[in-house]
């Protein structure tokens, strides 16, 4: 057996080496890696993150993918920021709703991805639909409205991104044909169009021009002041500004710096110069200079943070880059598939070697998910179950971990099967919730609360227990079609269900009560019959019903197994179904696709239970005609 | 013990503690919780509480009597106490079970105590304002003001008001129709299907728009029929509905005087950087007793202030854009038994863990004896 384990470990070592020895991505055309660009610290969505994450979040929101054209997101974002004209034909806007596509008379693309240039002619229609949809209450919006809102917001975000560094580019507002005026300002006499930053460099001369009565001077001043004031909403907040009397730095965009006083020198002037230079070098294709300028810029920001005693920020940024690069959950899925295939072959052919492969693979995947979640906790500084995405990942980890323990104890393959199946499935489901930043900031009521953290973690472990119980229940039902109900094999599985259900009871009941304590701490009442509270109570009640019915001999092992499978339906309803109702204090965002999937699962599960019950009873009559 | 043996022979005791009865009760409770949750979508949390959870019985489809959750919980508590006293075996190996069963009983008992003795309400203050009145979350009064003779002013508890009532005040005869408006009502344009009525705010179109409901909030409304016209009086209306120069109507939340008062010194909302997402709300409040300032405290989200049995929670924040006035809403709860669930949680966790460990050890011992390990 040791030989088998050694072979397995060797196999996994090679797999890991392959996974982590990948070279950083390099754009072959430009021979630039954008590693320094990926490290730029930005403030977005209320938290600090690396430029790489910002790029991934935007691209995910636009296209549902974290890479474009085979290259990572930062390549795409750099192009959008510094060479936006050449990104207008890139098909990055995903529109799945056919009604919307037909409504604006757009030609359907194979992958439902459209470019800015394809959508721009329909801008007015999209805006009209957007106004209609945004006036509807959230609950009344249909798939069409949601598609319109998403597309409109994405287009606006894209436009904002393309404008973030527009201060370095020539524009239609700042046109100057008067040679005398150009001379007066010290501008290039051979050009008529200038960038905002070129004018800003002449701010003293510009200020003097304010008293001039010439039409062209007035026009120039108006354009300059208009851009300074009205563009302050443009992203990206990447400049660390020291504010007097504040311990922490304030993160601002270049346009925000300009808006403070367009005629005054700012403390961030050297950083802005670097930004301007790097934008220029990118446009010129001088990627060496681009990279060097970013390095200098990052160094300056780090110095500012160090002086303000915020060096910890840089560590978190490094960790987030590591997290993005590692892609732990993707690798975990791959390893879970291996574990699943191995255990399936074991259950069919009974080779013990395959069982060990499955256990070790699951163990490895668990470590990967654990590392991924731990890094997320470090970055976000909170419990790993604050949104639906995280609960799915946490449930994947929990089901795989506890099932592997069951497997090590019971050694019958059921635990290993449950670990691999649940680990993979829940990680797959979690992907459905990646629509942008998966570590968003929390609402005020959810922040800094010990009871909330303990409640959510405990209740989620309760869900884990119920799911494991349900999977074991499925095993019982399938085995009951082969063996008599009194057989030792079925008896053993029934004991497993009992143990697993007891485990679920501890965590579900504790989680429910801890939820009550949180509610008491936050709202002044222990129990309020809120839908989510009721959902948790339903799980506890269902477990109690099963235990009491079994003890009272109302149901036997088969009924207990069927009940445990139905417990999964109750769990899914409590976990996700509550969001259907759009009421209560806990309802987080719910997408139409998910609700359909949920209904489909419940229907399938109930039909399965009905058919299984009939089939098992018939089969048992054949297996045991005397009863 | 002899008396335990004796009581076990009682058919009543056998029935009450029977696992079949408990299973059926739990099943009924399961369905009550399920349907009570669904009911909230249509009728709001407070109506669901009233019908399914806080009631002893209710009528399904208007005529089928059904037990309410309170009745089921009472029978379960009875069953549990009988079981604990008469049947539960007090051996060391049952320590987990003993703790679980007694803790669950005391949980039910603590709910009962809370139901009887706790109270809660809201207080909304603008910066600089003070009050010692707490607004009831869902109890309202219907008031008929008589400007000419204030002693004729009538105050009727909305719960006591019939669905359709007839009133006479001075020379006016009018009918009142109570609206089940636990959900929020909005005025929407007539072209969208609103019912044409007259209202305090001057808008003449009304619809009970279900999509805009706020099930956590109870804001009632009444329709007033006078001289062939329909008027709408809404709980959120700032002004009274004037029927003529003397008679006016108003819906007001019931209030309760507190032994302590609050004065809002300042309220702050802090957003996450470069976003409009609220990071925290914090109010600076002066606590007063008999109009004498006692102390100044800070109350923020998740950090209530407890004083003389009252817990004061930061509940909401509102900025009136027209006047730039900041308002802070506090939830005020009085529950002398609030500590019970905290202690019971510890006992329940201890009991469940002990039981789980004991069962595991016994099971393992059996496996060892059977030669499986």
C-alpha cells in the first residue's frame, strides 16, 4: 500500500510543479509582461486592490471572463486605459438576453459578445430602455430589464475607463489655432490639438490668461476649467494623497487632483508626471520605459504609505496578486475531478489503490481551497462566508473535509465519493456568482460583528452536515435496490446517516441560536420570524422530526434515508430559496438563472424520491418475498 | 422513583410524551413555519407573526381551524417537561441528552417570558431634538380631531376599528374602510392603474402597489367616504386629513413614555472611500432622566447602549435634502430576560457536544468489541 501512496504523491507533486512553474504571461507582440502594472494599488469599490484585480473585475463584469484574447485581464485594461481607440472593436460586452438584442436590432453574435463600436449606434435606444428599467422597482424587473441595466452600466464603465487617462491625450475641447496664444503659453506651434496635461504644465501662464478678453483665450480657459471640474468622477483612484490631520492616506484619481485647483501645484505633481509619461510611452510602444515609469510610480506610492505607517497595505496587495495568480479554486476543481473519477472506479471495481488516490486528491484539493479561503480572510479581514460566492466555496471545503474524515473512519468509499462530488460541484456552482469583485465591502450592519461571524460560519457548517447526510441518503436508496433492508451494509449506511444528522443538528441548532444572539445584539430582539431565521429553524425542525419519527418507529431506515435526502431540499431552501421571497433582513442579490436552477433541483429531487421509494419497495419485495 | 413509575402508567402522560405526538407536532410546526414564511411575501412580517406564529389558532381559507405556532410550542413544552420529569433517565451517560432536553425547555420558557415582559419601539430624532416617547412598531390609533371642541376628539385603537365603520362628527357623516396595509402603499400615476382618490398630500391617485411593499414596516391606511368622494388617509402622511374647517382625521403610531429620554447631539454617516456605500452610522446621544442630562454616549450599528434595562440600537439614518436636516432612528428594546438565551446557548452546545461524543465513544466501543477495528 505504501508503494501506491508514494506513486500517488509523486504524481501530485508533478501536477503541482506544473501548475506553479508557469512563467508570467508576456505579450509576444510588445514583449511586455505588465507585472509592475498589475501591482499598482487602486482604491475601488471601497477597498484597496491591485490593478490586476481591478482589471479582472471589470472584464468579468463586462464579458463574464477573466481573460481576453488568451491574455490576462491587465493586458486588456492597459490597452483600454492608454490606447482606448484600438479597443473599440474588441468584443467584450456580453449580452445573453435575446429580447434585448432583437429590441435594438443588433445582429446576434455566436458567443453573445459585442464590441463598443457594435453597440454605440444603438446608444439612444439602450439609454431609453435603461431609463425605463431603472424606474422599475428591483422586484419587478425581468431578464430584459436586467440585461439592459447591466449593458448600460458596462458601457458607461467602459467609457469612464477610456477617459481615466484622457488627460494625456489630445482632445476636441482643447484646440488652439492662434499662434500668438500658443507662443504666449509656450506650446508647440506645429500642433493645434493639446492634451489637458500639456496645458496644466503651463498653469501659471494660463492663470494670467484669465484676465485676457480675447475670444480664443476665454474659450481655452473655459475648456480647461470645465475638464478640471467635470471629469473628477472618472476613475482610477490610484494616487495616495496625504491629507492634513488624517492618519490614513486618501486615494484619489488624477482628475480629482486637477479638480481641487487647476492652477495650483499639487503634492502629487511628480506622480502625475510619471502617470503621464507612462501613458505616453505605452502609446508610443516603448514598453521598457512604460515598465520603468510604473516601477518608479509604485515606489513613490509605497514610500507615501510607509511614511503614513500603512506598510501593511502593500502586503495585502502582494497577497491578492498571489491569490489571483494561484487560482487555487480552479486547481482544486481539477484535483476533485481526479478524486471523483478514482472513487467511481473504486466503487465499480473495488481497487483499494483508487480509493487512496481519491482520498489524497481530495485532501490536496481541500488544502488548495483552504489556502484560497485563508488568503481571502487575510485580504478582506473577515469571515469567509459573507456572500453567496463565499458560502459555496466554504460549503465545498466543509463537505470535502468532513466527508474525507468520514471516509477515513468508515473506509467504504462513500465519504470519498461525497468529498469529491460535493467539492467539485460546489466550486462549480460558486463560479456562477463571480460577476466582478468577489470580496466586496460589507454593509454597515454586517461589519465588525463577532456574533454574525460565528453564526454564519456555524450555520454554514450545519448546511455542510445536511448535504453530506443527503448524499449518504442517496447511497442508501441506491444500495436498497440491490440489498435487503436488513443487510449489514445498509445498516452501516443508516448509522452513517444518523451520525451525520446528529452533527448537522449540533451546528444547525447552534447556528440558529447564534443568529438569534446576533439579532439581539443588532436589532434588540432574539427572534423575529424573519424568512432566513425561519429557514434555519426549518432545518432544525426537520432533523428533530426525523430523529423523533425514527425513535418512535414511525419510519424505519428507508424512511430515514428518504427524509435525509429531503433534508437537502430543506437546506437548499433555507440557504438559497429565502432569496426568492425578496423579503426579510437577509435577502442578498438573486439572479434569475439561479432561481430557475434551484426550482429545477427541487423538482428533480422530489421526483427522484418518489420514484426511488416505489422502486425500492418493489425491489425489496423481490429480495425478501416473505416480508 | 416510585412517583415517576406511577405517573408513567397515566394514559394522559403517555399521550403527551408519546414520540408520535411530538413528531406530529413538530411536523405541524414545520409546515406553519414554511407557510408563515411564504405568507410574509404577500402580507408582511407582522401579519404573518400575528396569524401563524403568535396565535393559538387561526382559520385557514377562512373556515378551517388550524393550530397556531404558540399553541404547538405550548404543547411541546408540556410534553418536554413531562418527559424530562417522568421519563428522562438521569444517568451520567445521558448527561448530554439531559442538558439538551432541559435547555430546549428553558428556551421555550424564555421565549414565553420575553413574549410577556419585553417591549420595543422606535424613536426618530433630528439633530438637537429630544424625546422620551417610544413609537410602537405596529400599533396605531385612528384620531378624529374636533378643532372647535377639543374634548370631542376621539382616539380609537386601529385594532378595535371595524373593517367598515360609520362615524358621525358634528354635522359630518362618513364611512371608514380599513386597508390591510402592512405593506407600504405608494401613490402612482393614474395611467398606471391607480384608483382615483383624494389625499392629504394633494395627489389624487392611489394604488396599493405590491411591488413597492416594505414587509418589515407596518404603515396602515384608511379610505374615508364622505359626500360621495373617497379620500385616502395614510399612516405616513405628515398632515391631518381635513374633512371640513373643524373635523380632521389622522393615523398616529401609539407611543409609550420611557423613564429615560434621549437628545440627539449629532449623527454621522461614514461611507467607504470613493463610494456611496455606508460604512457606519453613529449617533452621539445625551441620556436624560427627569429632564436632567445624565451622560453623553455614542451609539452605532451593532454597538447598542444599555441603560436601566433598556437597549438602544442605531436603526436608521436619514438626511432631508431640502433642509439638510439629519435624522437618526433608534430601536429601543426592553427585555429583562435578554441574558437567558446567552446562557442557554452555552448549555445547549455543551449538551449536544457531550451527547455526540458519548454516542461516538459507545459506537466505537461496539465496533472494537465486534472486531471491526
